């Protein structure tokens, strides 16, 4: 059996037929990448990009895990497996799906001694969802864990990219990717996505972490800024080309303008501080006189 292509018929079993089948498969795969994923709001290509290039690997490991578990136990139910649900939540989040599997422990009760007589007589809920409106539900917490886990995958991949990078630009890009993912984890824990996540202390620590990572990103950007780069030409008597001299002049001009702006800003700050100090002294003197 064969099928027709424009201008000729191809018989099955021939090399031409094999090539045609391969071409059709590639076209279908390319078309699938441009379509939104089932149940999601993004295409597979968008999900791969938003996940820091980890979506394909996560999906492959999920399929391998399913195959392994079914081989061990034919009655295995993936929706009752916490490991499967955690990985699937990461895949769903990357593709913009709202489906979230609950991967947290069940809410349990505990007895509390309210009056301090040594007897625990009051039953209260503990854990997620114990205070409606002020703590995350188990589904919300599962989604948050999936987002954090995705950022950790990005961090792991960026560390590997840094090791394999052969250029300075490649290493800098990998470091920036790592710090950006670490910053995202800090922001998630600080309450960026939900103000009721964690505790007051954990949210405060998350803010500190995000702030520290942002400083690292800013410092690296400043260090690798073109205005910080110097131009060299070989030999003490060698003359730069017109293009080199032009770039040198532009960088010098930019550095001077930046230095001037920083100096002006510092002067203004000092002036405001001096003005505030004078006002405080004047106020203190007037209080003494009134006494």
C-alpha cells in the first residue's frame, strides 16, 4: 500500500517512502509545538522556555517513572502516587494549566490546653487550611511547591551550564539564570503569589533572600557594563583605529557623565542631611528656651 504525493506515487518499503513518512512526522511535531498544550494556556515551546529549558527533561523522567511503576505493579494508580503528582504539578504549571494535584499531608487535629491547668481539652485544627482566609489551602500549597521545585530545576541546570561554559559570556549568563531563579524562590516565600504563605518569619527571610540575589544581579550587570570595559591596543607606540578611538571617546564620555550624576546625587543627599540636622538643632534649642 502506498500514498500519493504531488507528481508521483511512493510504494511502501522503499527509501523514498521512509523519507516521506519521516517528513510527515516532523511536520506534525512542528505543528504540535505551535499549538496550545491540552488543558493549558501555553504552547509546548513557551512552556519549555518559561521552565528554563527543563520541561522536556521533566516530561521524559515522568514517562520513565510511569513505565517503571507499571512494570512493578500493573494496578499502580498514578493519581495516588505523591511523587507522580509532584512532577505533574510542575509540568502543568509550566504549560499554564490550572490543574493542581494535592501533594500535602492531610490536615489533622490536635488537643490544646487553653486554660493552663495542664489538661489538653480543646480540639483545634492544625496545618494548612486551619484558618480559612489566612492560611493556604492544600491545593494552593501544592501549586506553590511545584513552582519552587521548577525554580530549583532551573538552578541545577544553570550550575551544569556554568561548568560546561567555555566563554566568559556563557558563565555570566548561567550565573544570572541561577540568581534569577534563587530570587524567584525568595519572592514566592515572601508572599509574592499569596500574602498568607508560610509565617511572618519565613516571609521576612524570603524578602531578604530575594533582595540579596537582586544585589548580586545588579553588581554583575554593573561589572560587565560596556562603560566599565577598557580598550587596549598593542604596543606603546601603536595607534588605535578610527573605530577604536571613537568607541574609546564614547566610553570616556559615558563614564564622565555617570560620575558627574553620582557626584550631583551625593551632594544633594548631603545638603538634605545638613538641612535636616540644622532643623533638629534649631528645634532642640527652641525646646530648651520654652523650658
